[in-house]
C-alpha cells in the first residue's frame, strides 16, 4: 500500500472510531484480533445497507422469499457441504517469530520482527504450507466431546439449502425462485486485516436462486446486472467495480462460472461479492447425505430434476467499508468567514446515510427558536433518523454533520418565526451537504422533500 493510500485508510479508521461508527471489540481489555463492534452511527449505516438489500432482493420481487436460519446447525450439514474436510487456507508457520501466516499472502504481510521486510523474504525459518480449517469449533450440550461437536457457521448459504424443501412447500413458489438471507458468519481467518475487510465475525447477505439447468447461464448474467445496479443505487458507481470472470482452474470444482465483483479499496482491488453458478452441487450433496428428497417436480412438463443454483453472496461489512472509502473526502474550502479550511465529509448516498437530517435552532438561548426546532424534530423523527444540535456556531454544526455524512441540515432562524415578514414565516433554511447550497423551504414541505431523497 502506498503511503498516500495508507494515510487515507488511517484517516477513515480514525474517523470511524472518533465519531462512533466502528470500535475494536472488547477494547478496554486490549481488543480481540479480527473482531469489531459497530457504534451508534455504524449500526445505522449497516441497517440502512441491509434494509435496502432486503428491499431490492426480496420485497420488490415476486420470485424471492426470505429466511433466517440459525447460526448453529447439525455437524452433518458441514460434512455434507464439504466444509469439514476442505474449508481451509494453506498456512505457513515461522519457527523464528512463531507467527502463522496465510501462504498465499506472505508476499504482502510484513514480518512481525522486521516490518521493513515481507514474511516471504525475511530471514525467519518457515514451514511448508499446511491446511488450516477456518471453522470455529464449539460443543452443543454439557459434554465437550467429539459427539457434541459442531461449528459456528462459516457462511449463511447452507441453512438455505437444507431448508429448500420446507421453503418450497410452504411458499408454494415455482422455479425459478430464490431464497435470501442476511446473517452472521464466522471464520477463524489466519490473518484478519484491513480493518473490517477481513474479520473473524462478519455478516453476509446471500441469495440462492434456484432454476432449471437450462436457465443457469442466462440467469447468472441477469444476476450480474442486478447486483451491479444494486451497488450503483447505494452510491458505488459501476466504473468503480471490476467484474472478474474467474478463470477455469481457479473456481470451485463444481462451479460452471463465477464472477467476483471487486472494489478498489485504499489497500488494493479486493472482492466485495462473489456471484457463482454452483450447479446442483449443494442440493445433491445434502440429498445424498441426508437421504431426503431435495429435487423438484415440474407440474407442467412432468419433469423431475435437482434445481441448479446461482449464488450472489455479498459481505455486509465489506460493502460498508466500500461505502466509507467511496464517501470519504477532505476538501479545501473557503468558510463563512472567508478563511481557507479543510472540510472532512462523507458523501454517502442519502439512502445510506446514518443520520438523514440535522436540525438546528440558529441560537440556543432563544426559546422560540429552540421550541420550533424541537417541533420539527418531533415531526420528522418518526419517519427518519434525525439529530438535534444547538451547540456552537452554525458553521461548526454543519461541519460535524458533514463528517458523519448527514445529507441535509435544517436551520430554524428568525425568518422562520415571521420576523422578516409573513412570506418567510414557517420556512426554514435547508442546507445540502455536497453542494453546501442553501434554500428556503416551508416546514410543511420538509417531510415530503426529505422522504423522496432518502427512499
Ligand atoms: P476471500 O477470498 O476474500 O477470503 P471468499 O471468496 O472466501 O473471500 P466467500 O466465501 O465467497 O468469500 O464469501 C462471500 C462474501 O462474504 C465475500 O465476498 C465477502 O464479501 C464476505 N466475506 C468472506 N469472508 C469474509 C471475512 N473474513 N470478513 C468479512 N467479509 C467476508
């Protein structure tokens, strides 16, 4: 990573901590490597992201339904899916520093003892690569023995496959149709790094779209388009996403075709989402191992077959990091007093922004202004996340909102109270974050205007 990119990343991480987006987990005890907590603003941002994904993937479509599977599942699921035997990364141990590293990343991980060198080229004596299973083991019940062993799920997808028949029968859907799920997943990553990009506990947003084998290839292309449109609609333009058509030999053996959607993070171009054509691999595995039918009978053609699957699988945390990286900017501006200043701003799409509108009385010691501002706050609070602020100069209050990406600010001033004549009474100043332009708008029109922007 170049120094410029490193600095940019450090600034984003520091803003996240300072303003309450993301904190290291268990921080007062020294943290836990690869685990993060979302603070008041981070949780709103993540919620807006997941809610919009759910709206686009489930509610707005008649060929999709949702589910919410448990994190703990019968160990047999992980045997059948192949995770118990093959969900591993190759790692090497360094006998000198006792560090453990992902074998495919030693060219880019600095040596803990001599950070000017990468692990691949430092003097430490390294072992040959060995496989390390990434699943967290746990025990269900009071005995910690092998018969009670299972794992924290390393992906949400398997719950969808094993509930395929239940969902099919209860929802009465016909192929093609999909099942969507958002939930936590856990991987004991050998080298968690790059902030929330690679962590040990994270959230996935996954779709398993079931279809006739003849439709698979065409549907993969349709899903690629659909997913690119999604990123565009949350503020990550198409030009910023690289579609990587994974070549033969690098895909999972059962996948006929896979696209990775990649984003240019400050630390390099990295995967945001994988869209894989997984054929009938998963349903077939579970059918064989459980002995239960997971095939499909087409009433019209009288054909019986195991559906094929397209899987768009996105990470909520990675997407959130991409939103932060895309939005972060330090701008040189001339402030209200005519002085040059650096404005830190998060240019979130209004539908993603954690706070939608800041509400300010021009002065805090004028009860009529404060009362009116609170009235507007109460009116809007039931519809969107708002932030009331009366502390400090108005310019500083704008800056505080810019820094957390609030797209609009409303100021109640003397004109609002009718002191500049009846035409401006009950109007407020509405200030837009990116252009910093201000306009007057009647209080009655505020709700309609803001709702249209944030939907
Ligand atoms: P990588 O190659 O980066 O380890 P992967 O190809 O193993 O990722 P998948 O198993 O395809 O990832 O998981 C789907 C999505 O889940 C990824 O595209 C990513 O957004 C997210 N994801 C996977 N592992 C992690 C992690 N350790 N931390 C955060 N998000 C993750």
